[in-house]
């Protein structure tokens, strides 16, 4: 499975401009500039020798991501620059899962190793210490890969103090072929030298290291200041396993210790640790990734010899859900700014209260009166006032069926209403978008579907009776996994149609008609170049108070991506 760590701070704006229409701003939902994915797997090294740690972020996807640290050792700030990795992923096979940095050819620069489905792969740095360039070398690890399965996490350390790097491998859940038991840790002694490693399995180096469960993620560090390496193992079972090395620099003896990491949270079932002096105070901090991509940072507030780990949320204030994020905005708490509601992979709604203001949003995930609603797997909530009583109700689709359900806001609680939308139905994975599309003073509903051309529009007769209408969107070929939105993108006072698609693209139909009688025209340029990893779900609101609807896109990994609207504001129509 997946693992590791990555890190973050809190200011700075990373910006990309898309054909003069949109400006991507990462600071709203990811202040560090790092975008996490499921089972994030970070590895740190100073690749440009500027005195701070850069980040290689592995994940469950098809490629790792590189982030240059453009801050300092004490105050890191990251900027994605995948040009370093583009040559690496220009061919197959490759891994994205478990990266590591180590000098394996003894030339005093940092090489790259990535473990995963294709075993352990080695990329030699053929560049320089300040400008690395990685080239795959297939002759490395040929003796190791047949022994470790297809979900192996490497860790390099000179465990026998002979001047070269030995290899430990945490074994995960291999999906195909013969593999060792998931959860064990294998050790390979380097019987070569620092320039030409020869890996030979040596079980004595891993003696007394227990089976960790379904996965094992080893990380080595000297936490007690006795000049030998101790061992922390992350795993699938919520807690860490920690061993003090009670042997010596040349011959480790692993002795279980239950105290040092006793204060670490135990709610995240999957943990992959990394040690790094991330706050620049000359001791090792603990950082680990989780299955849903969140990164947790525990600062060492003790000493080099007696660590005390304290959670610090400031370094990783990533605003996301565990997966399948959706986007709808509304001023739920009536404080004059736009709050956000999202679905999740499970059956509950996620609420992000805007603690900023109408020009500078600051979203904070909190629980509220609708947090306990069980809405169904991969639900898609939408804020709207369906009963016209001046508060926001929730209209939600669901992933396991094509139904739409209303949750009526009663002030301090919500009640379920299954009758309002009883006639509204698609085949599977209903995703509602609600607007007065015909400008008659009531709310109509467009419902996206997982099935191609199954997206349906239902018109409101004025009394919240909805009937199927096949003419309003006639001529539009709705894709499968359709996540529609209705918003006035071009500021001409009528609703346009925006569709999020399965592979992360956005399709846009401009309304060339009028507020009562839309005429849809495909526009391929307005959202050109904008996409997310998978399952794009766009939502729109004026988040900066400039009179234009900005865009936030939810996606498969649970992230939110913010785009500022740069369209000219219409002053006369």
C-alpha cells in the first residue's frame, strides 16, 4: 500500500494563468503549495544544495511529483516542478509509490530510488549536486526484486557501519505473483562497497522485528543520541512500532519500546513515517502520510537525545476530504461569505465554514447540524433554499443509486424529505445541479449520472413538483460520470453549463440564448488546460468579492483546486 510524509507552511501564493480567463491559486486550500493524493509518500533531500529540503511526493497514482523548496530550512514553501521527473516517466515500467534519496554510486550526489509495483527502481543522478538529472539504470536491484513482491517500501541505512548503504524493505500487500508475507521487514546487507553495491539478504539484521500487519514502512533515525540507528515502522494498524537499537553501530539489536511514540494519534489506520528536521531546530521531527493523503507533522519539542513529539497542524493545513470531493457553495452560517459543502467516499457530508470574509476566504472543516446525516456512499450535496424560507437546505445525490433526496433546514436540525424529488431519478450516481434555468422564479434541477447520456433535467412547475423535460438541454451529449454545474461564467446574466468529467477535464457550453430560453454552444477554449486527476466536480461562487464567479474543482483524491475568474465584469447588457 502507501505511505510517507510531506510538509507545509502557511503563506505564499502559487499562481498559474490559463488563457486569460482563470488564475490558479493554491493558497486557499493548500497553503504549502503541495497537492496531496491518496497514500502520499514523501521523501526529502536538498537536491539543489540551497540549504533546505526539497520534496519528492509518491502516491497511489501513475507518477510521483517533485516540489522545490523555495522557502528556507526553518520556513519551507513548496512549488511543484515536474520538469525534473518528466524524463523519468517518459517510458515504462516505472513506479510512483515509495520514493527515497540516497547516493548509491559513491559520486557524492543524490540518486533517486522508487519502490512499488515494479519492485525497486534506481535512477542515477547524471547531473550535478545543484542541478540533478535522473536516468534509469536497470541493472540495480536485480537480485533483490524477485524476493520482495510488488508493494515494497525501501529504506537505506549503513546499519553495519562499514561505509556503504544497506537496504531494508518493508513488505506490503502484493497483488500478483509470489511474494513474502505482507507486514514483515526484510534486510539486505551490502557486500559490495559505496560505489558498487551488492545486495545479499541477511535475516540477522532484522532479527526480533515483528510482523507489522498488512504493511510495513521502516524509517531509521538515531533518536537517543547513542550514535546508532533506531527503527520506527509504520503500518495499517493505526499505531507505530518502535525499536531502540540496544546493540551498537556494527551489530543492531532491536528492542521494542512503547513509550516514545505513545502520544501519537491512533485514528488514522495507515501510517508511513519520515524523519526530518523540518522546522530547522537541529533535531528530528516526525512526519507521516496517511491513506487519505493527509500529512501529519509532529515537532520534536524535546532534545536530540530525548525526543518529545507534539502535533503541529500549521505545517499541514490542507483542506480536503478523504476522497471523491464535490463542491457547492452557500452562506450557511449567514455571516456574509460563502461556505462550502462536499460529499465524501462514505455516507456523510463534509462542511468547510468560511472563517474569512467575502473577499478573503479561509475555509475550516467543522462539524455542524447536518454532519450526522447519513446520505449514502459518494453523496453529492448541494446548498439551496428549496422551501423558500430564507435558510439553506441540502439537496443530495448518492453514488449507489440514482435518487435525489432533500434535507430540510429546520433551524437547529435537518429533516429528510423524500417526496419533493420522488419523481427525479437517473440510473446511477446522481449529481444534482440546481438553478432557475428558465427564469420563472423557481428552482429547476439537472441531475448528472454515471451512465452516458443518462443525465436528466427536471423542470419545476412553481410548487416544487418536478417533471422530466427533454428539450431544455436537447442536442447536448452528456458524458458518463457527469458532474454538472449551472453558473453565469461569462457574466452575461444567464446560466451556462459546465460539466466535470471522469478523467478530470471540464466541458463548457456557453448559453448564447437568454435567461428564459438558453441556446447551448460548445466552447472548447474557456477551460482549455484546466483539469484534475479524475472525477472533476466544479462549483462556483464569488469568493473574492469582485463580482465574478470563481471556480473550485473537487476530484477523486478529495482535493479542492481554486481558480480565480478573470473575465471582464459586464456593465451593460
